[in-house]
C-alpha cells in the first residue's frame, strides 16, 4: 500500500437490474480512480447510483459491465468465495442501520469481526478509538443510537481494513450525535490510514473529505477537490 | 374486502407452503400413529373376544392319565361349572412328504356331532371327520399352510407303534390352538407342529381309552371362582393321574396371544398419547411462532381498517386449513395403516375372521386434541397481535434485549468465539422456547429408542436361550421312561449324533411356607452340562449340584425362597416320594417353560423315585451335514413322542421378530417425520428472527458455512441436550414396555445395545441435519444488500 497509488480504479462501470417493469440502470458508466488513503464523500439524490457503486466497491454486488480494480485486481471476475474473502480481509462497512448483534456486548461485537481477520486491532483498542472504552460490557439494547453506530465503526475498523465504506452513517442520528460518529470515523482513518468512502445526503459533511463526487442518474455529475478538509467538529447542519 | 383477504390467505398459504407442509406432516404423523395404534388394538381385542365366544373357548383345562367317563359327570356337578367336554389327546410323530425333519402332531378327538362342545372347531375348508372315519383328520390351518397340505392330502403318523396313513378331509382352526408348539419349546412353530382332529372312537381304540378320556375342558358360569373349581377338579381327577387343572390365563396359546396383545397394549397405551401429546405440543408451538412472524401483516391489516374479528378469523382460517389437512391425512392414513397392521396381526394369529373397528371416539379424540392444541397455540399469539395498536404492530417487534446470562453474572465466562457466544445467548435468552424444541426432539428420540430397545431385549433373550442355555440341536422325548444306558447308547448310535445328554422330566408339587404349586423337575447329569444347562447370570452356566436343587429365579420369587432354604417336593410319579431339599443355586429364567422349573442331579432323582436308572429324553448335538438320515430314523421310532430342532425354533423365532421389526420401522418413520417437522420449523423461525444478524455476518466476511454454523450450531446444541434425555426416556419407556410384556410365558429382561442408541441418534442427527440443511440453503440465497439496508 503506497499513498497516492490507486486503491480502486473503476473503468466504464455499469450496473443494470432486471425488474418486472423492465431494465433499471443503476450505474451508467463510471470512471473513477481512488488513491490509497483518500477520504472520498459521495453526494447525490436517492437512486443516483452511489449506493450501488459503494456495494460494488465493497464486494457486496458485481457490475454488469466494466471493471472495478482493487490494487490492480479485477473484482468483477471474483467468485462468491473470493468476494467473501475480500470482504473479510479488506473491507469495513458502516451502514445507516447499525446491524449489531443484539446478543453480543459492544466489545464482543467488535471481537466478532476481529476474530476472523488476519491482523486485527485489539477489540478494546478499536473501541477506544471510537471513544467507547467505558461501554464495552454493554449490550446494544443498552446503548444509544450514536453509541451503537460508533460500535459499528469500531467493528468495521477492528480488522484494519484497506477500505472503510460508510453508507449514510449519520442518517439516523441527530447532528450532535452524527458529528461524534464522524469524529470516530475520522480518528480511525487518521490512525490507520484507511481509504474511506462515505455516502451522505448531507452536503456539509463533504467539508471533511479530500474529494467530493456528485452522482446523478447513474453517472458522475461533478467532482470537487477539497484542499483544506475540516474536522468534523467544525461541521454543522 | 373479504375477497382480498381470501386471496391473501391463498397466497400466504402458498408462500409458507414448506413450513405448512412440515406442520401438516407432524399433524398427520401424530393422528395417523394414534389412530393406527388404537385401531389395531381395539380390533384385535374385539376379534379375539368374538372368536373365543363363538367357538366356546373353555375356562379350565386339565390332562389326566386315564379317567372313566363317569368322572366327567362328577366334574359337571361342581358349583360354577356350566359345561364339561372330555377328549382324547395324544402327541405323535408324523412323517410328512417333503419334510425331512420329524414333525410333531397333536391328535385331538373331534367333538361328537350332537355335542354342543367347548373348544369347537372352525372349518375353513372341507368338512369335519365323519363318525368312524378312521383314517380321516381335520388339520390345523397353520400347519397345513406351512407344509403345503390341503384337503385330500395324505401323510403318515406313528400311532401306538403303528404307522398309519391319514387323509386330510378338512382344514380347521380353534381358539385353543392359536399359538402352540411342542411342549418344551420356546416358540410356536407352525411347520413342525400341527393339530389333527380325529374321530373319537378311532382314538379311543388306538390308545385303549374306550369309555374314558385323558383331557378335559370346563366352561364356567359367569362369576364362578376359577380357583375353587380348579381345587375341586384336582380333587376329583388326582386318582386318575391328573396333572393339575389350570385356568385359561395359564393356557399356553391364550397366554401367548394375550402376552402379544398385552405388549401391544402396553406399547400403545404409552405411545399413542405420547404421539398425540408430542404433536399437540408441536402444533401449539408452531402456530404460536407462525402468528408471531405475521405480526407486521396484522398491523397493516388493522391500519387499513380491518376489524379485530376479521383479522382473527383470517388467521384462524390459515391455522384451520393446515390442521384440517394434517388431521384428514392422518385419520385416513392411520385407518389405512391400522387395517394393514391389524390384517398382519390377524393373519399371524390365524383368526378365522377379522373385526376391524376404529371407533369414532378414536377419530374424535385425535381430531379434538390436535385442533385444540393448534387453536390454543395460534390464538394465544393471535390475540396478542390483534390487541396491539396498529401503530405498534406495524413495526417489527423491538430488537430483543439481551443481558448477561445468570451464569455469566455469577462470574462464569462463556467459552468460545463470538458466533458460539451468539448461539449460547440466543438459546438462553428464550429458555422456554429452546426447552420446548429440545423437548420435542427428546420425545421423538424416546419414541425411537423404546421399540428398538424392546427388539434388542427380545433378540438378547433369544441369544441367551439358544446360544448360552439351550445349545442342543435336537431334543427328543420318549413316550415313557427308558433305562438310561441302553437308551443313550441307542441315541448315540443314531446317524449323525455327536453327543447325547440325558434328562428325566417329572412333575412334582413344590411347597415352601404357605406357597405350593405344581412344577416340572428336571434331572440332569451332575456338574456343568455341555448342551442344555441353567444359567447363573446372562451367560454363565450353572453346574448341577450332587445334592440339593437349582431353582429358577421366578420360582424363587414366587415361593419367597432364597439360597440355603429347604424346599418340600412331593413327586407325582413312581413311588411318589416326599422330600425336603436345600436350594444351592438360583438360575435365571426368561422363558415361560423355565419359569417354574427345578433342576437336580439325575442319579439323585432316580434314587428318590426308586424306579431304576431311567431317563425320559435326551438333548442331542448333531452333525450339521448329516441330519436327514437321523430325521428319517426318528420318524419311524414309535417310542419317541416328540423331537424338537433348535435351529427350526430359532428360525421360527426370527420370523416372529420380523413382524416386530416391521412395526418398529413404522414407528421410526413416524418419529423421523416428527423430528423433521420440529427442527425444520424451529430453524425457519430462528432464521426469520436472525436474518439481519446472519446477513451482517456475511457482510463482515463470514463465509456461508460460518454463517450456517449459527443456525445449525443452535440446532446441534439443542439436539445434543435433547438426545441423551430422549435416550434415557427411551430406556425408561422400554423398561415399562418390557415390564408390561412379562407374564407367565415370557420375561423380557431389558437389554439395550449401544447399536440401538447409535441407530436412534443417527436417525435423529440425520433428520436434524436434513431439515437444518433445507433452511441453511435459504441463508445461501440471501439478498444481502436488501436485508442490510432495510432492516430496522
């Protein structure tokens, strides 16, 4: 991993779904390069294709045509088994809904991901990074929404992923809590140097990114490089 | 409005067809087993009762050496006696074309045409023997069938030293000889033992019994005291050499048939409610859980403005459709299976007719219990769902709140990795539900283990009997006592005989304290015998003491005697000595004949009797390759009244056990169906509850097998807890079944092989795996993105 080298390269990436109403084109030819260590924010209305793009980056979905290269390897040719291994080793996900295991404590939820990784963080260290060291013994039902999402972030980074993919991580949270979660993501990224892609409807979150990409109708509608990214605490909405 | 709901109902039914089918399967298995078992039992009991009544099966029986006809009049005067029928009955050796082995025949005098006799004959084909039809016989159907004989067939019998040609004129059946075999054998053997009814006068001349009889049957008036009558009969017939009258319950055929039916009843009385109970419980659980998963739809319907009643009725219909289908399939299938099983039994018992009767109450009972269980289960949850505010119901139930388990709070750390921890916490979070699933599996295991264990016990009993205790190839019985040395020498000289072991069997009244009964005393060579010997435990042979006696454990229990006690013996033959002898050992007896048996040294017995060095028969070891000439020889020997081949008996025993095996296989199938229903539905519901967790694990990079572990691991854990309990339950049930089976004819010692447990565990594990795999396939087809992003 060398900073500046592309972590991902998307070449004419397209995705179409067959529905009863006919073909729906979620992505219509995306060409994009993501350098290692970059913090990219994807903005765009619902149905613009940004989630589909993120899912393909994360190995949850595969393109219909085009290529998606991860460090030179074409993910679009991966088998189900190879994709699973890719997710296991390289990818950390954070979704809008926290998807925590209700039967495991905060620490155990993090350990769940750490246990199957090759070179994981100590789960306690991961919790510490998101500022929840004192809540490690609590079950999800005993945590607030923001705390649950921070556990989800800790779980995502515990495996020391090459990429951290966040789909609307603050969508269900109020702004104050949202900022705490974004701070957790930023701190983790800083500490581990993880390439990070974050989807949001909230344009002001773009202020903390290295680069902001606008999606519309399955295409890249615009791109903006942020020369001086701000800290989450400086954001407001 | 209702139409839309009905369409929803159809779609729901179609959507959940796999789960519905599993519930239908469980319901059908439960009602089918219940109806089949009870139908079979009722039908057999009814047929037996009708058969006994129509053909006037007697209540009291006795054999005498020779009694003048006048004694019959005395017997008729005993209070409580309704009817007396006297007969002439003799054992003979037959020569049937095509059968190399000696065949034993019981000649029985046919009732006179004008006589309204007890123990009447049912003529299946042909006719009765005509008066003075000296060469005619009516042959028992079982024997005729086994030997491919029919009306018109001829064969030879050695009667009082004369070889006579006899012709079959009729094929008959009698309630008295449903099960019979050579006296002294363990199992009925249709092929080597037959009943031949002959003209009484012909038999009277042949056996020198004109104006006399040697067998008597008595019918009692209702309410008569059988024991009082027996005492009077004994008093009247003792001077004529009466061996002691006995009641119907001690009649070999009746006791065997009753033992069989009793075993069936014992099985059914436990198994039928068990099946129904297990299934009712499952239905309750499945319906409860099914309605729980429908909670959101119920909320939506209510939000649309459907009334509580119409929503409740909508789901009630779903429950009813599933249960009605299951019950109908079960009742029809059970009635059909019941008829098949009853026919098999009836054919085995050679009942002349079959009254197949399933009472409506059996159907009703099965239907009501299952309906009730399903409705209670379904409506309990339905009520909860319907009573929720639509706004609450419309949202999925809040995520379950987990806490540290009690054990963890007490300081115990749950071992293992996180997935294992998830399994353990999930199981402990819903202890009642987990317990019920485990209980379902345990009960199915019980149903599985018990019949296998009973079968094991029967096999074990046969093994002990033939391979440890009665190891001779052939037993021959002489018509009367013969001098020991010449008889043994003659036997040893017969072709193929490798070894001959003499015995003397004689009757004696045994008395200890207040207890007294008539038993067989066997005189055997001293020390440990090679061929036939009593056993100390399962297989250690007991030596015959030079002084003192060996008694069976059954006799010891009955008398209340222990080793070292002195027992009084009053012999009934020769100079009828009265002696007191010490018990030096107790032998284990499993088979009726050995139950009330007493072993002692042959020389000592002969010395007591004072009629010389004599024997009444011999056990033979025979060269397996050279049996035919010996059989030919024995058939022509007038002084031999019976010859019993152990191999033939073993084969007959195996034929009988094959029947039990078929029944066992049927029960195994039912148990497997139940396990499948329980496990499949548990796994489906578990999957529905945890779909988000499982999808998240896939997202985190857990492989499909690793995710399947969460579901299968839970099932495996519950199965692992349930199976030992089920095995224990099966053992206890088998114990109850074998206790229920033990009677004066058989005592089935409970003996369960590891293989049976292994087999049961394999069936359960296989079924669990199969049903688990069916659910896991769904995990493999997850729409990950859909689940991860839409779940709340």
